[in-house]
């Protein structure tokens, strides 16, 4: 693919916190984080370039500091670095797995255990390269869950991940036998639901993020309703 020119776009953002070093926002579902083949414009990066006039990227270029991502149809807390120093500090925290991330997930059925851990390696699917899968040659991945509420068809889980593998929560919960409701990649059909009930996307939300501020190291906690 050829180079993609970053063009600012006037896309509304739900900003939860902003200072000279970071922006924390509640990412809406359906918004791709950065341009890629098939999504050259109207991404979070394009929106950040429009809304943030003091954004300084790596090497002094006007380039948003994306240090982690959420899937297109996952909503919730996302932190962005506004300068090169903040990028380096936050990347180091994510690499050391010291950033604490809590998710909420609505899953099909109810897990047999009220709380548990899925500790299985995740790698690229051997046949469908657009999917991830539990595989012996994958990278270590560890997901903890706790059942918060149950219903006749689904359960609400609190999910905490120690690692940040691509599609980790979705893959692990599907392997547990309780895929995320609305996940058409790793999930299943709408069994037992009324035909007029709309499930617009996968029911996965990044609820809380705990991180050290890249400038002074103070602990910060951000939540997205």
C-alpha cells in the first residue's frame, strides 16, 4: 500500500481528560483508531489532528501518539500521547504490563465459575489470517474475569487483561465457551433473541484505565461510562 496522507477531520470526540502531555477519551464504537488500507480517512487520528492544536509527534512531526488501540467495534477509554517524551513513557508502561485495564463484556451464557483465569497463548489463525486464535506457537496471553450479573441468555463480566494481544478478550472468552455478544468474528448467532432486538456491535467496553502520568509519574485512573 502507498503512503496515507493524514488529513484533519471534524469528528466529535468525548474527551475525558487533556493536558500538555496526554489526551484521554471515550472512543465510540465504529471509529477506527488510525488510517489503514480500507480506512484512509475519518479515523481517530484524523479527528485528533483537527481537535488538538498542540500535538507534536515523533521527531517533531504532526503525528498523534497512538500507544495502544481498541478494536473498531469496542468502545471505551483510550489514552493518546501528545509529544515524543510521553510516547516513550507510555509505551514503556504498556510493554512492562504495568498499565491496568478493566473491561466490561456481555457474553452468551453464564460461565460455570463466578471468577476465573484464561491463560492460553494467542497467535495468528493458521488458516484465516484476519483472525487470531489460541495456538501453541502464539504469544503468552492471560485474561481474568468475574461474573457481575446474569440473565437467561447472557452474563455481564468484568474482564482484566495482563497482556494486550490482538483480540485477546474476544478469543479467550470464545475459547471459554462464552463469546462476546455481537462478535461476528468469534461469536455465534442470535440464539433465542427477539427478531427486532438490534445488536449493533460486539458488546465489549474498556471501562477503566490506570496509568502513571508520563510527565511526573503520578498515578491516574480514568473511566468511561
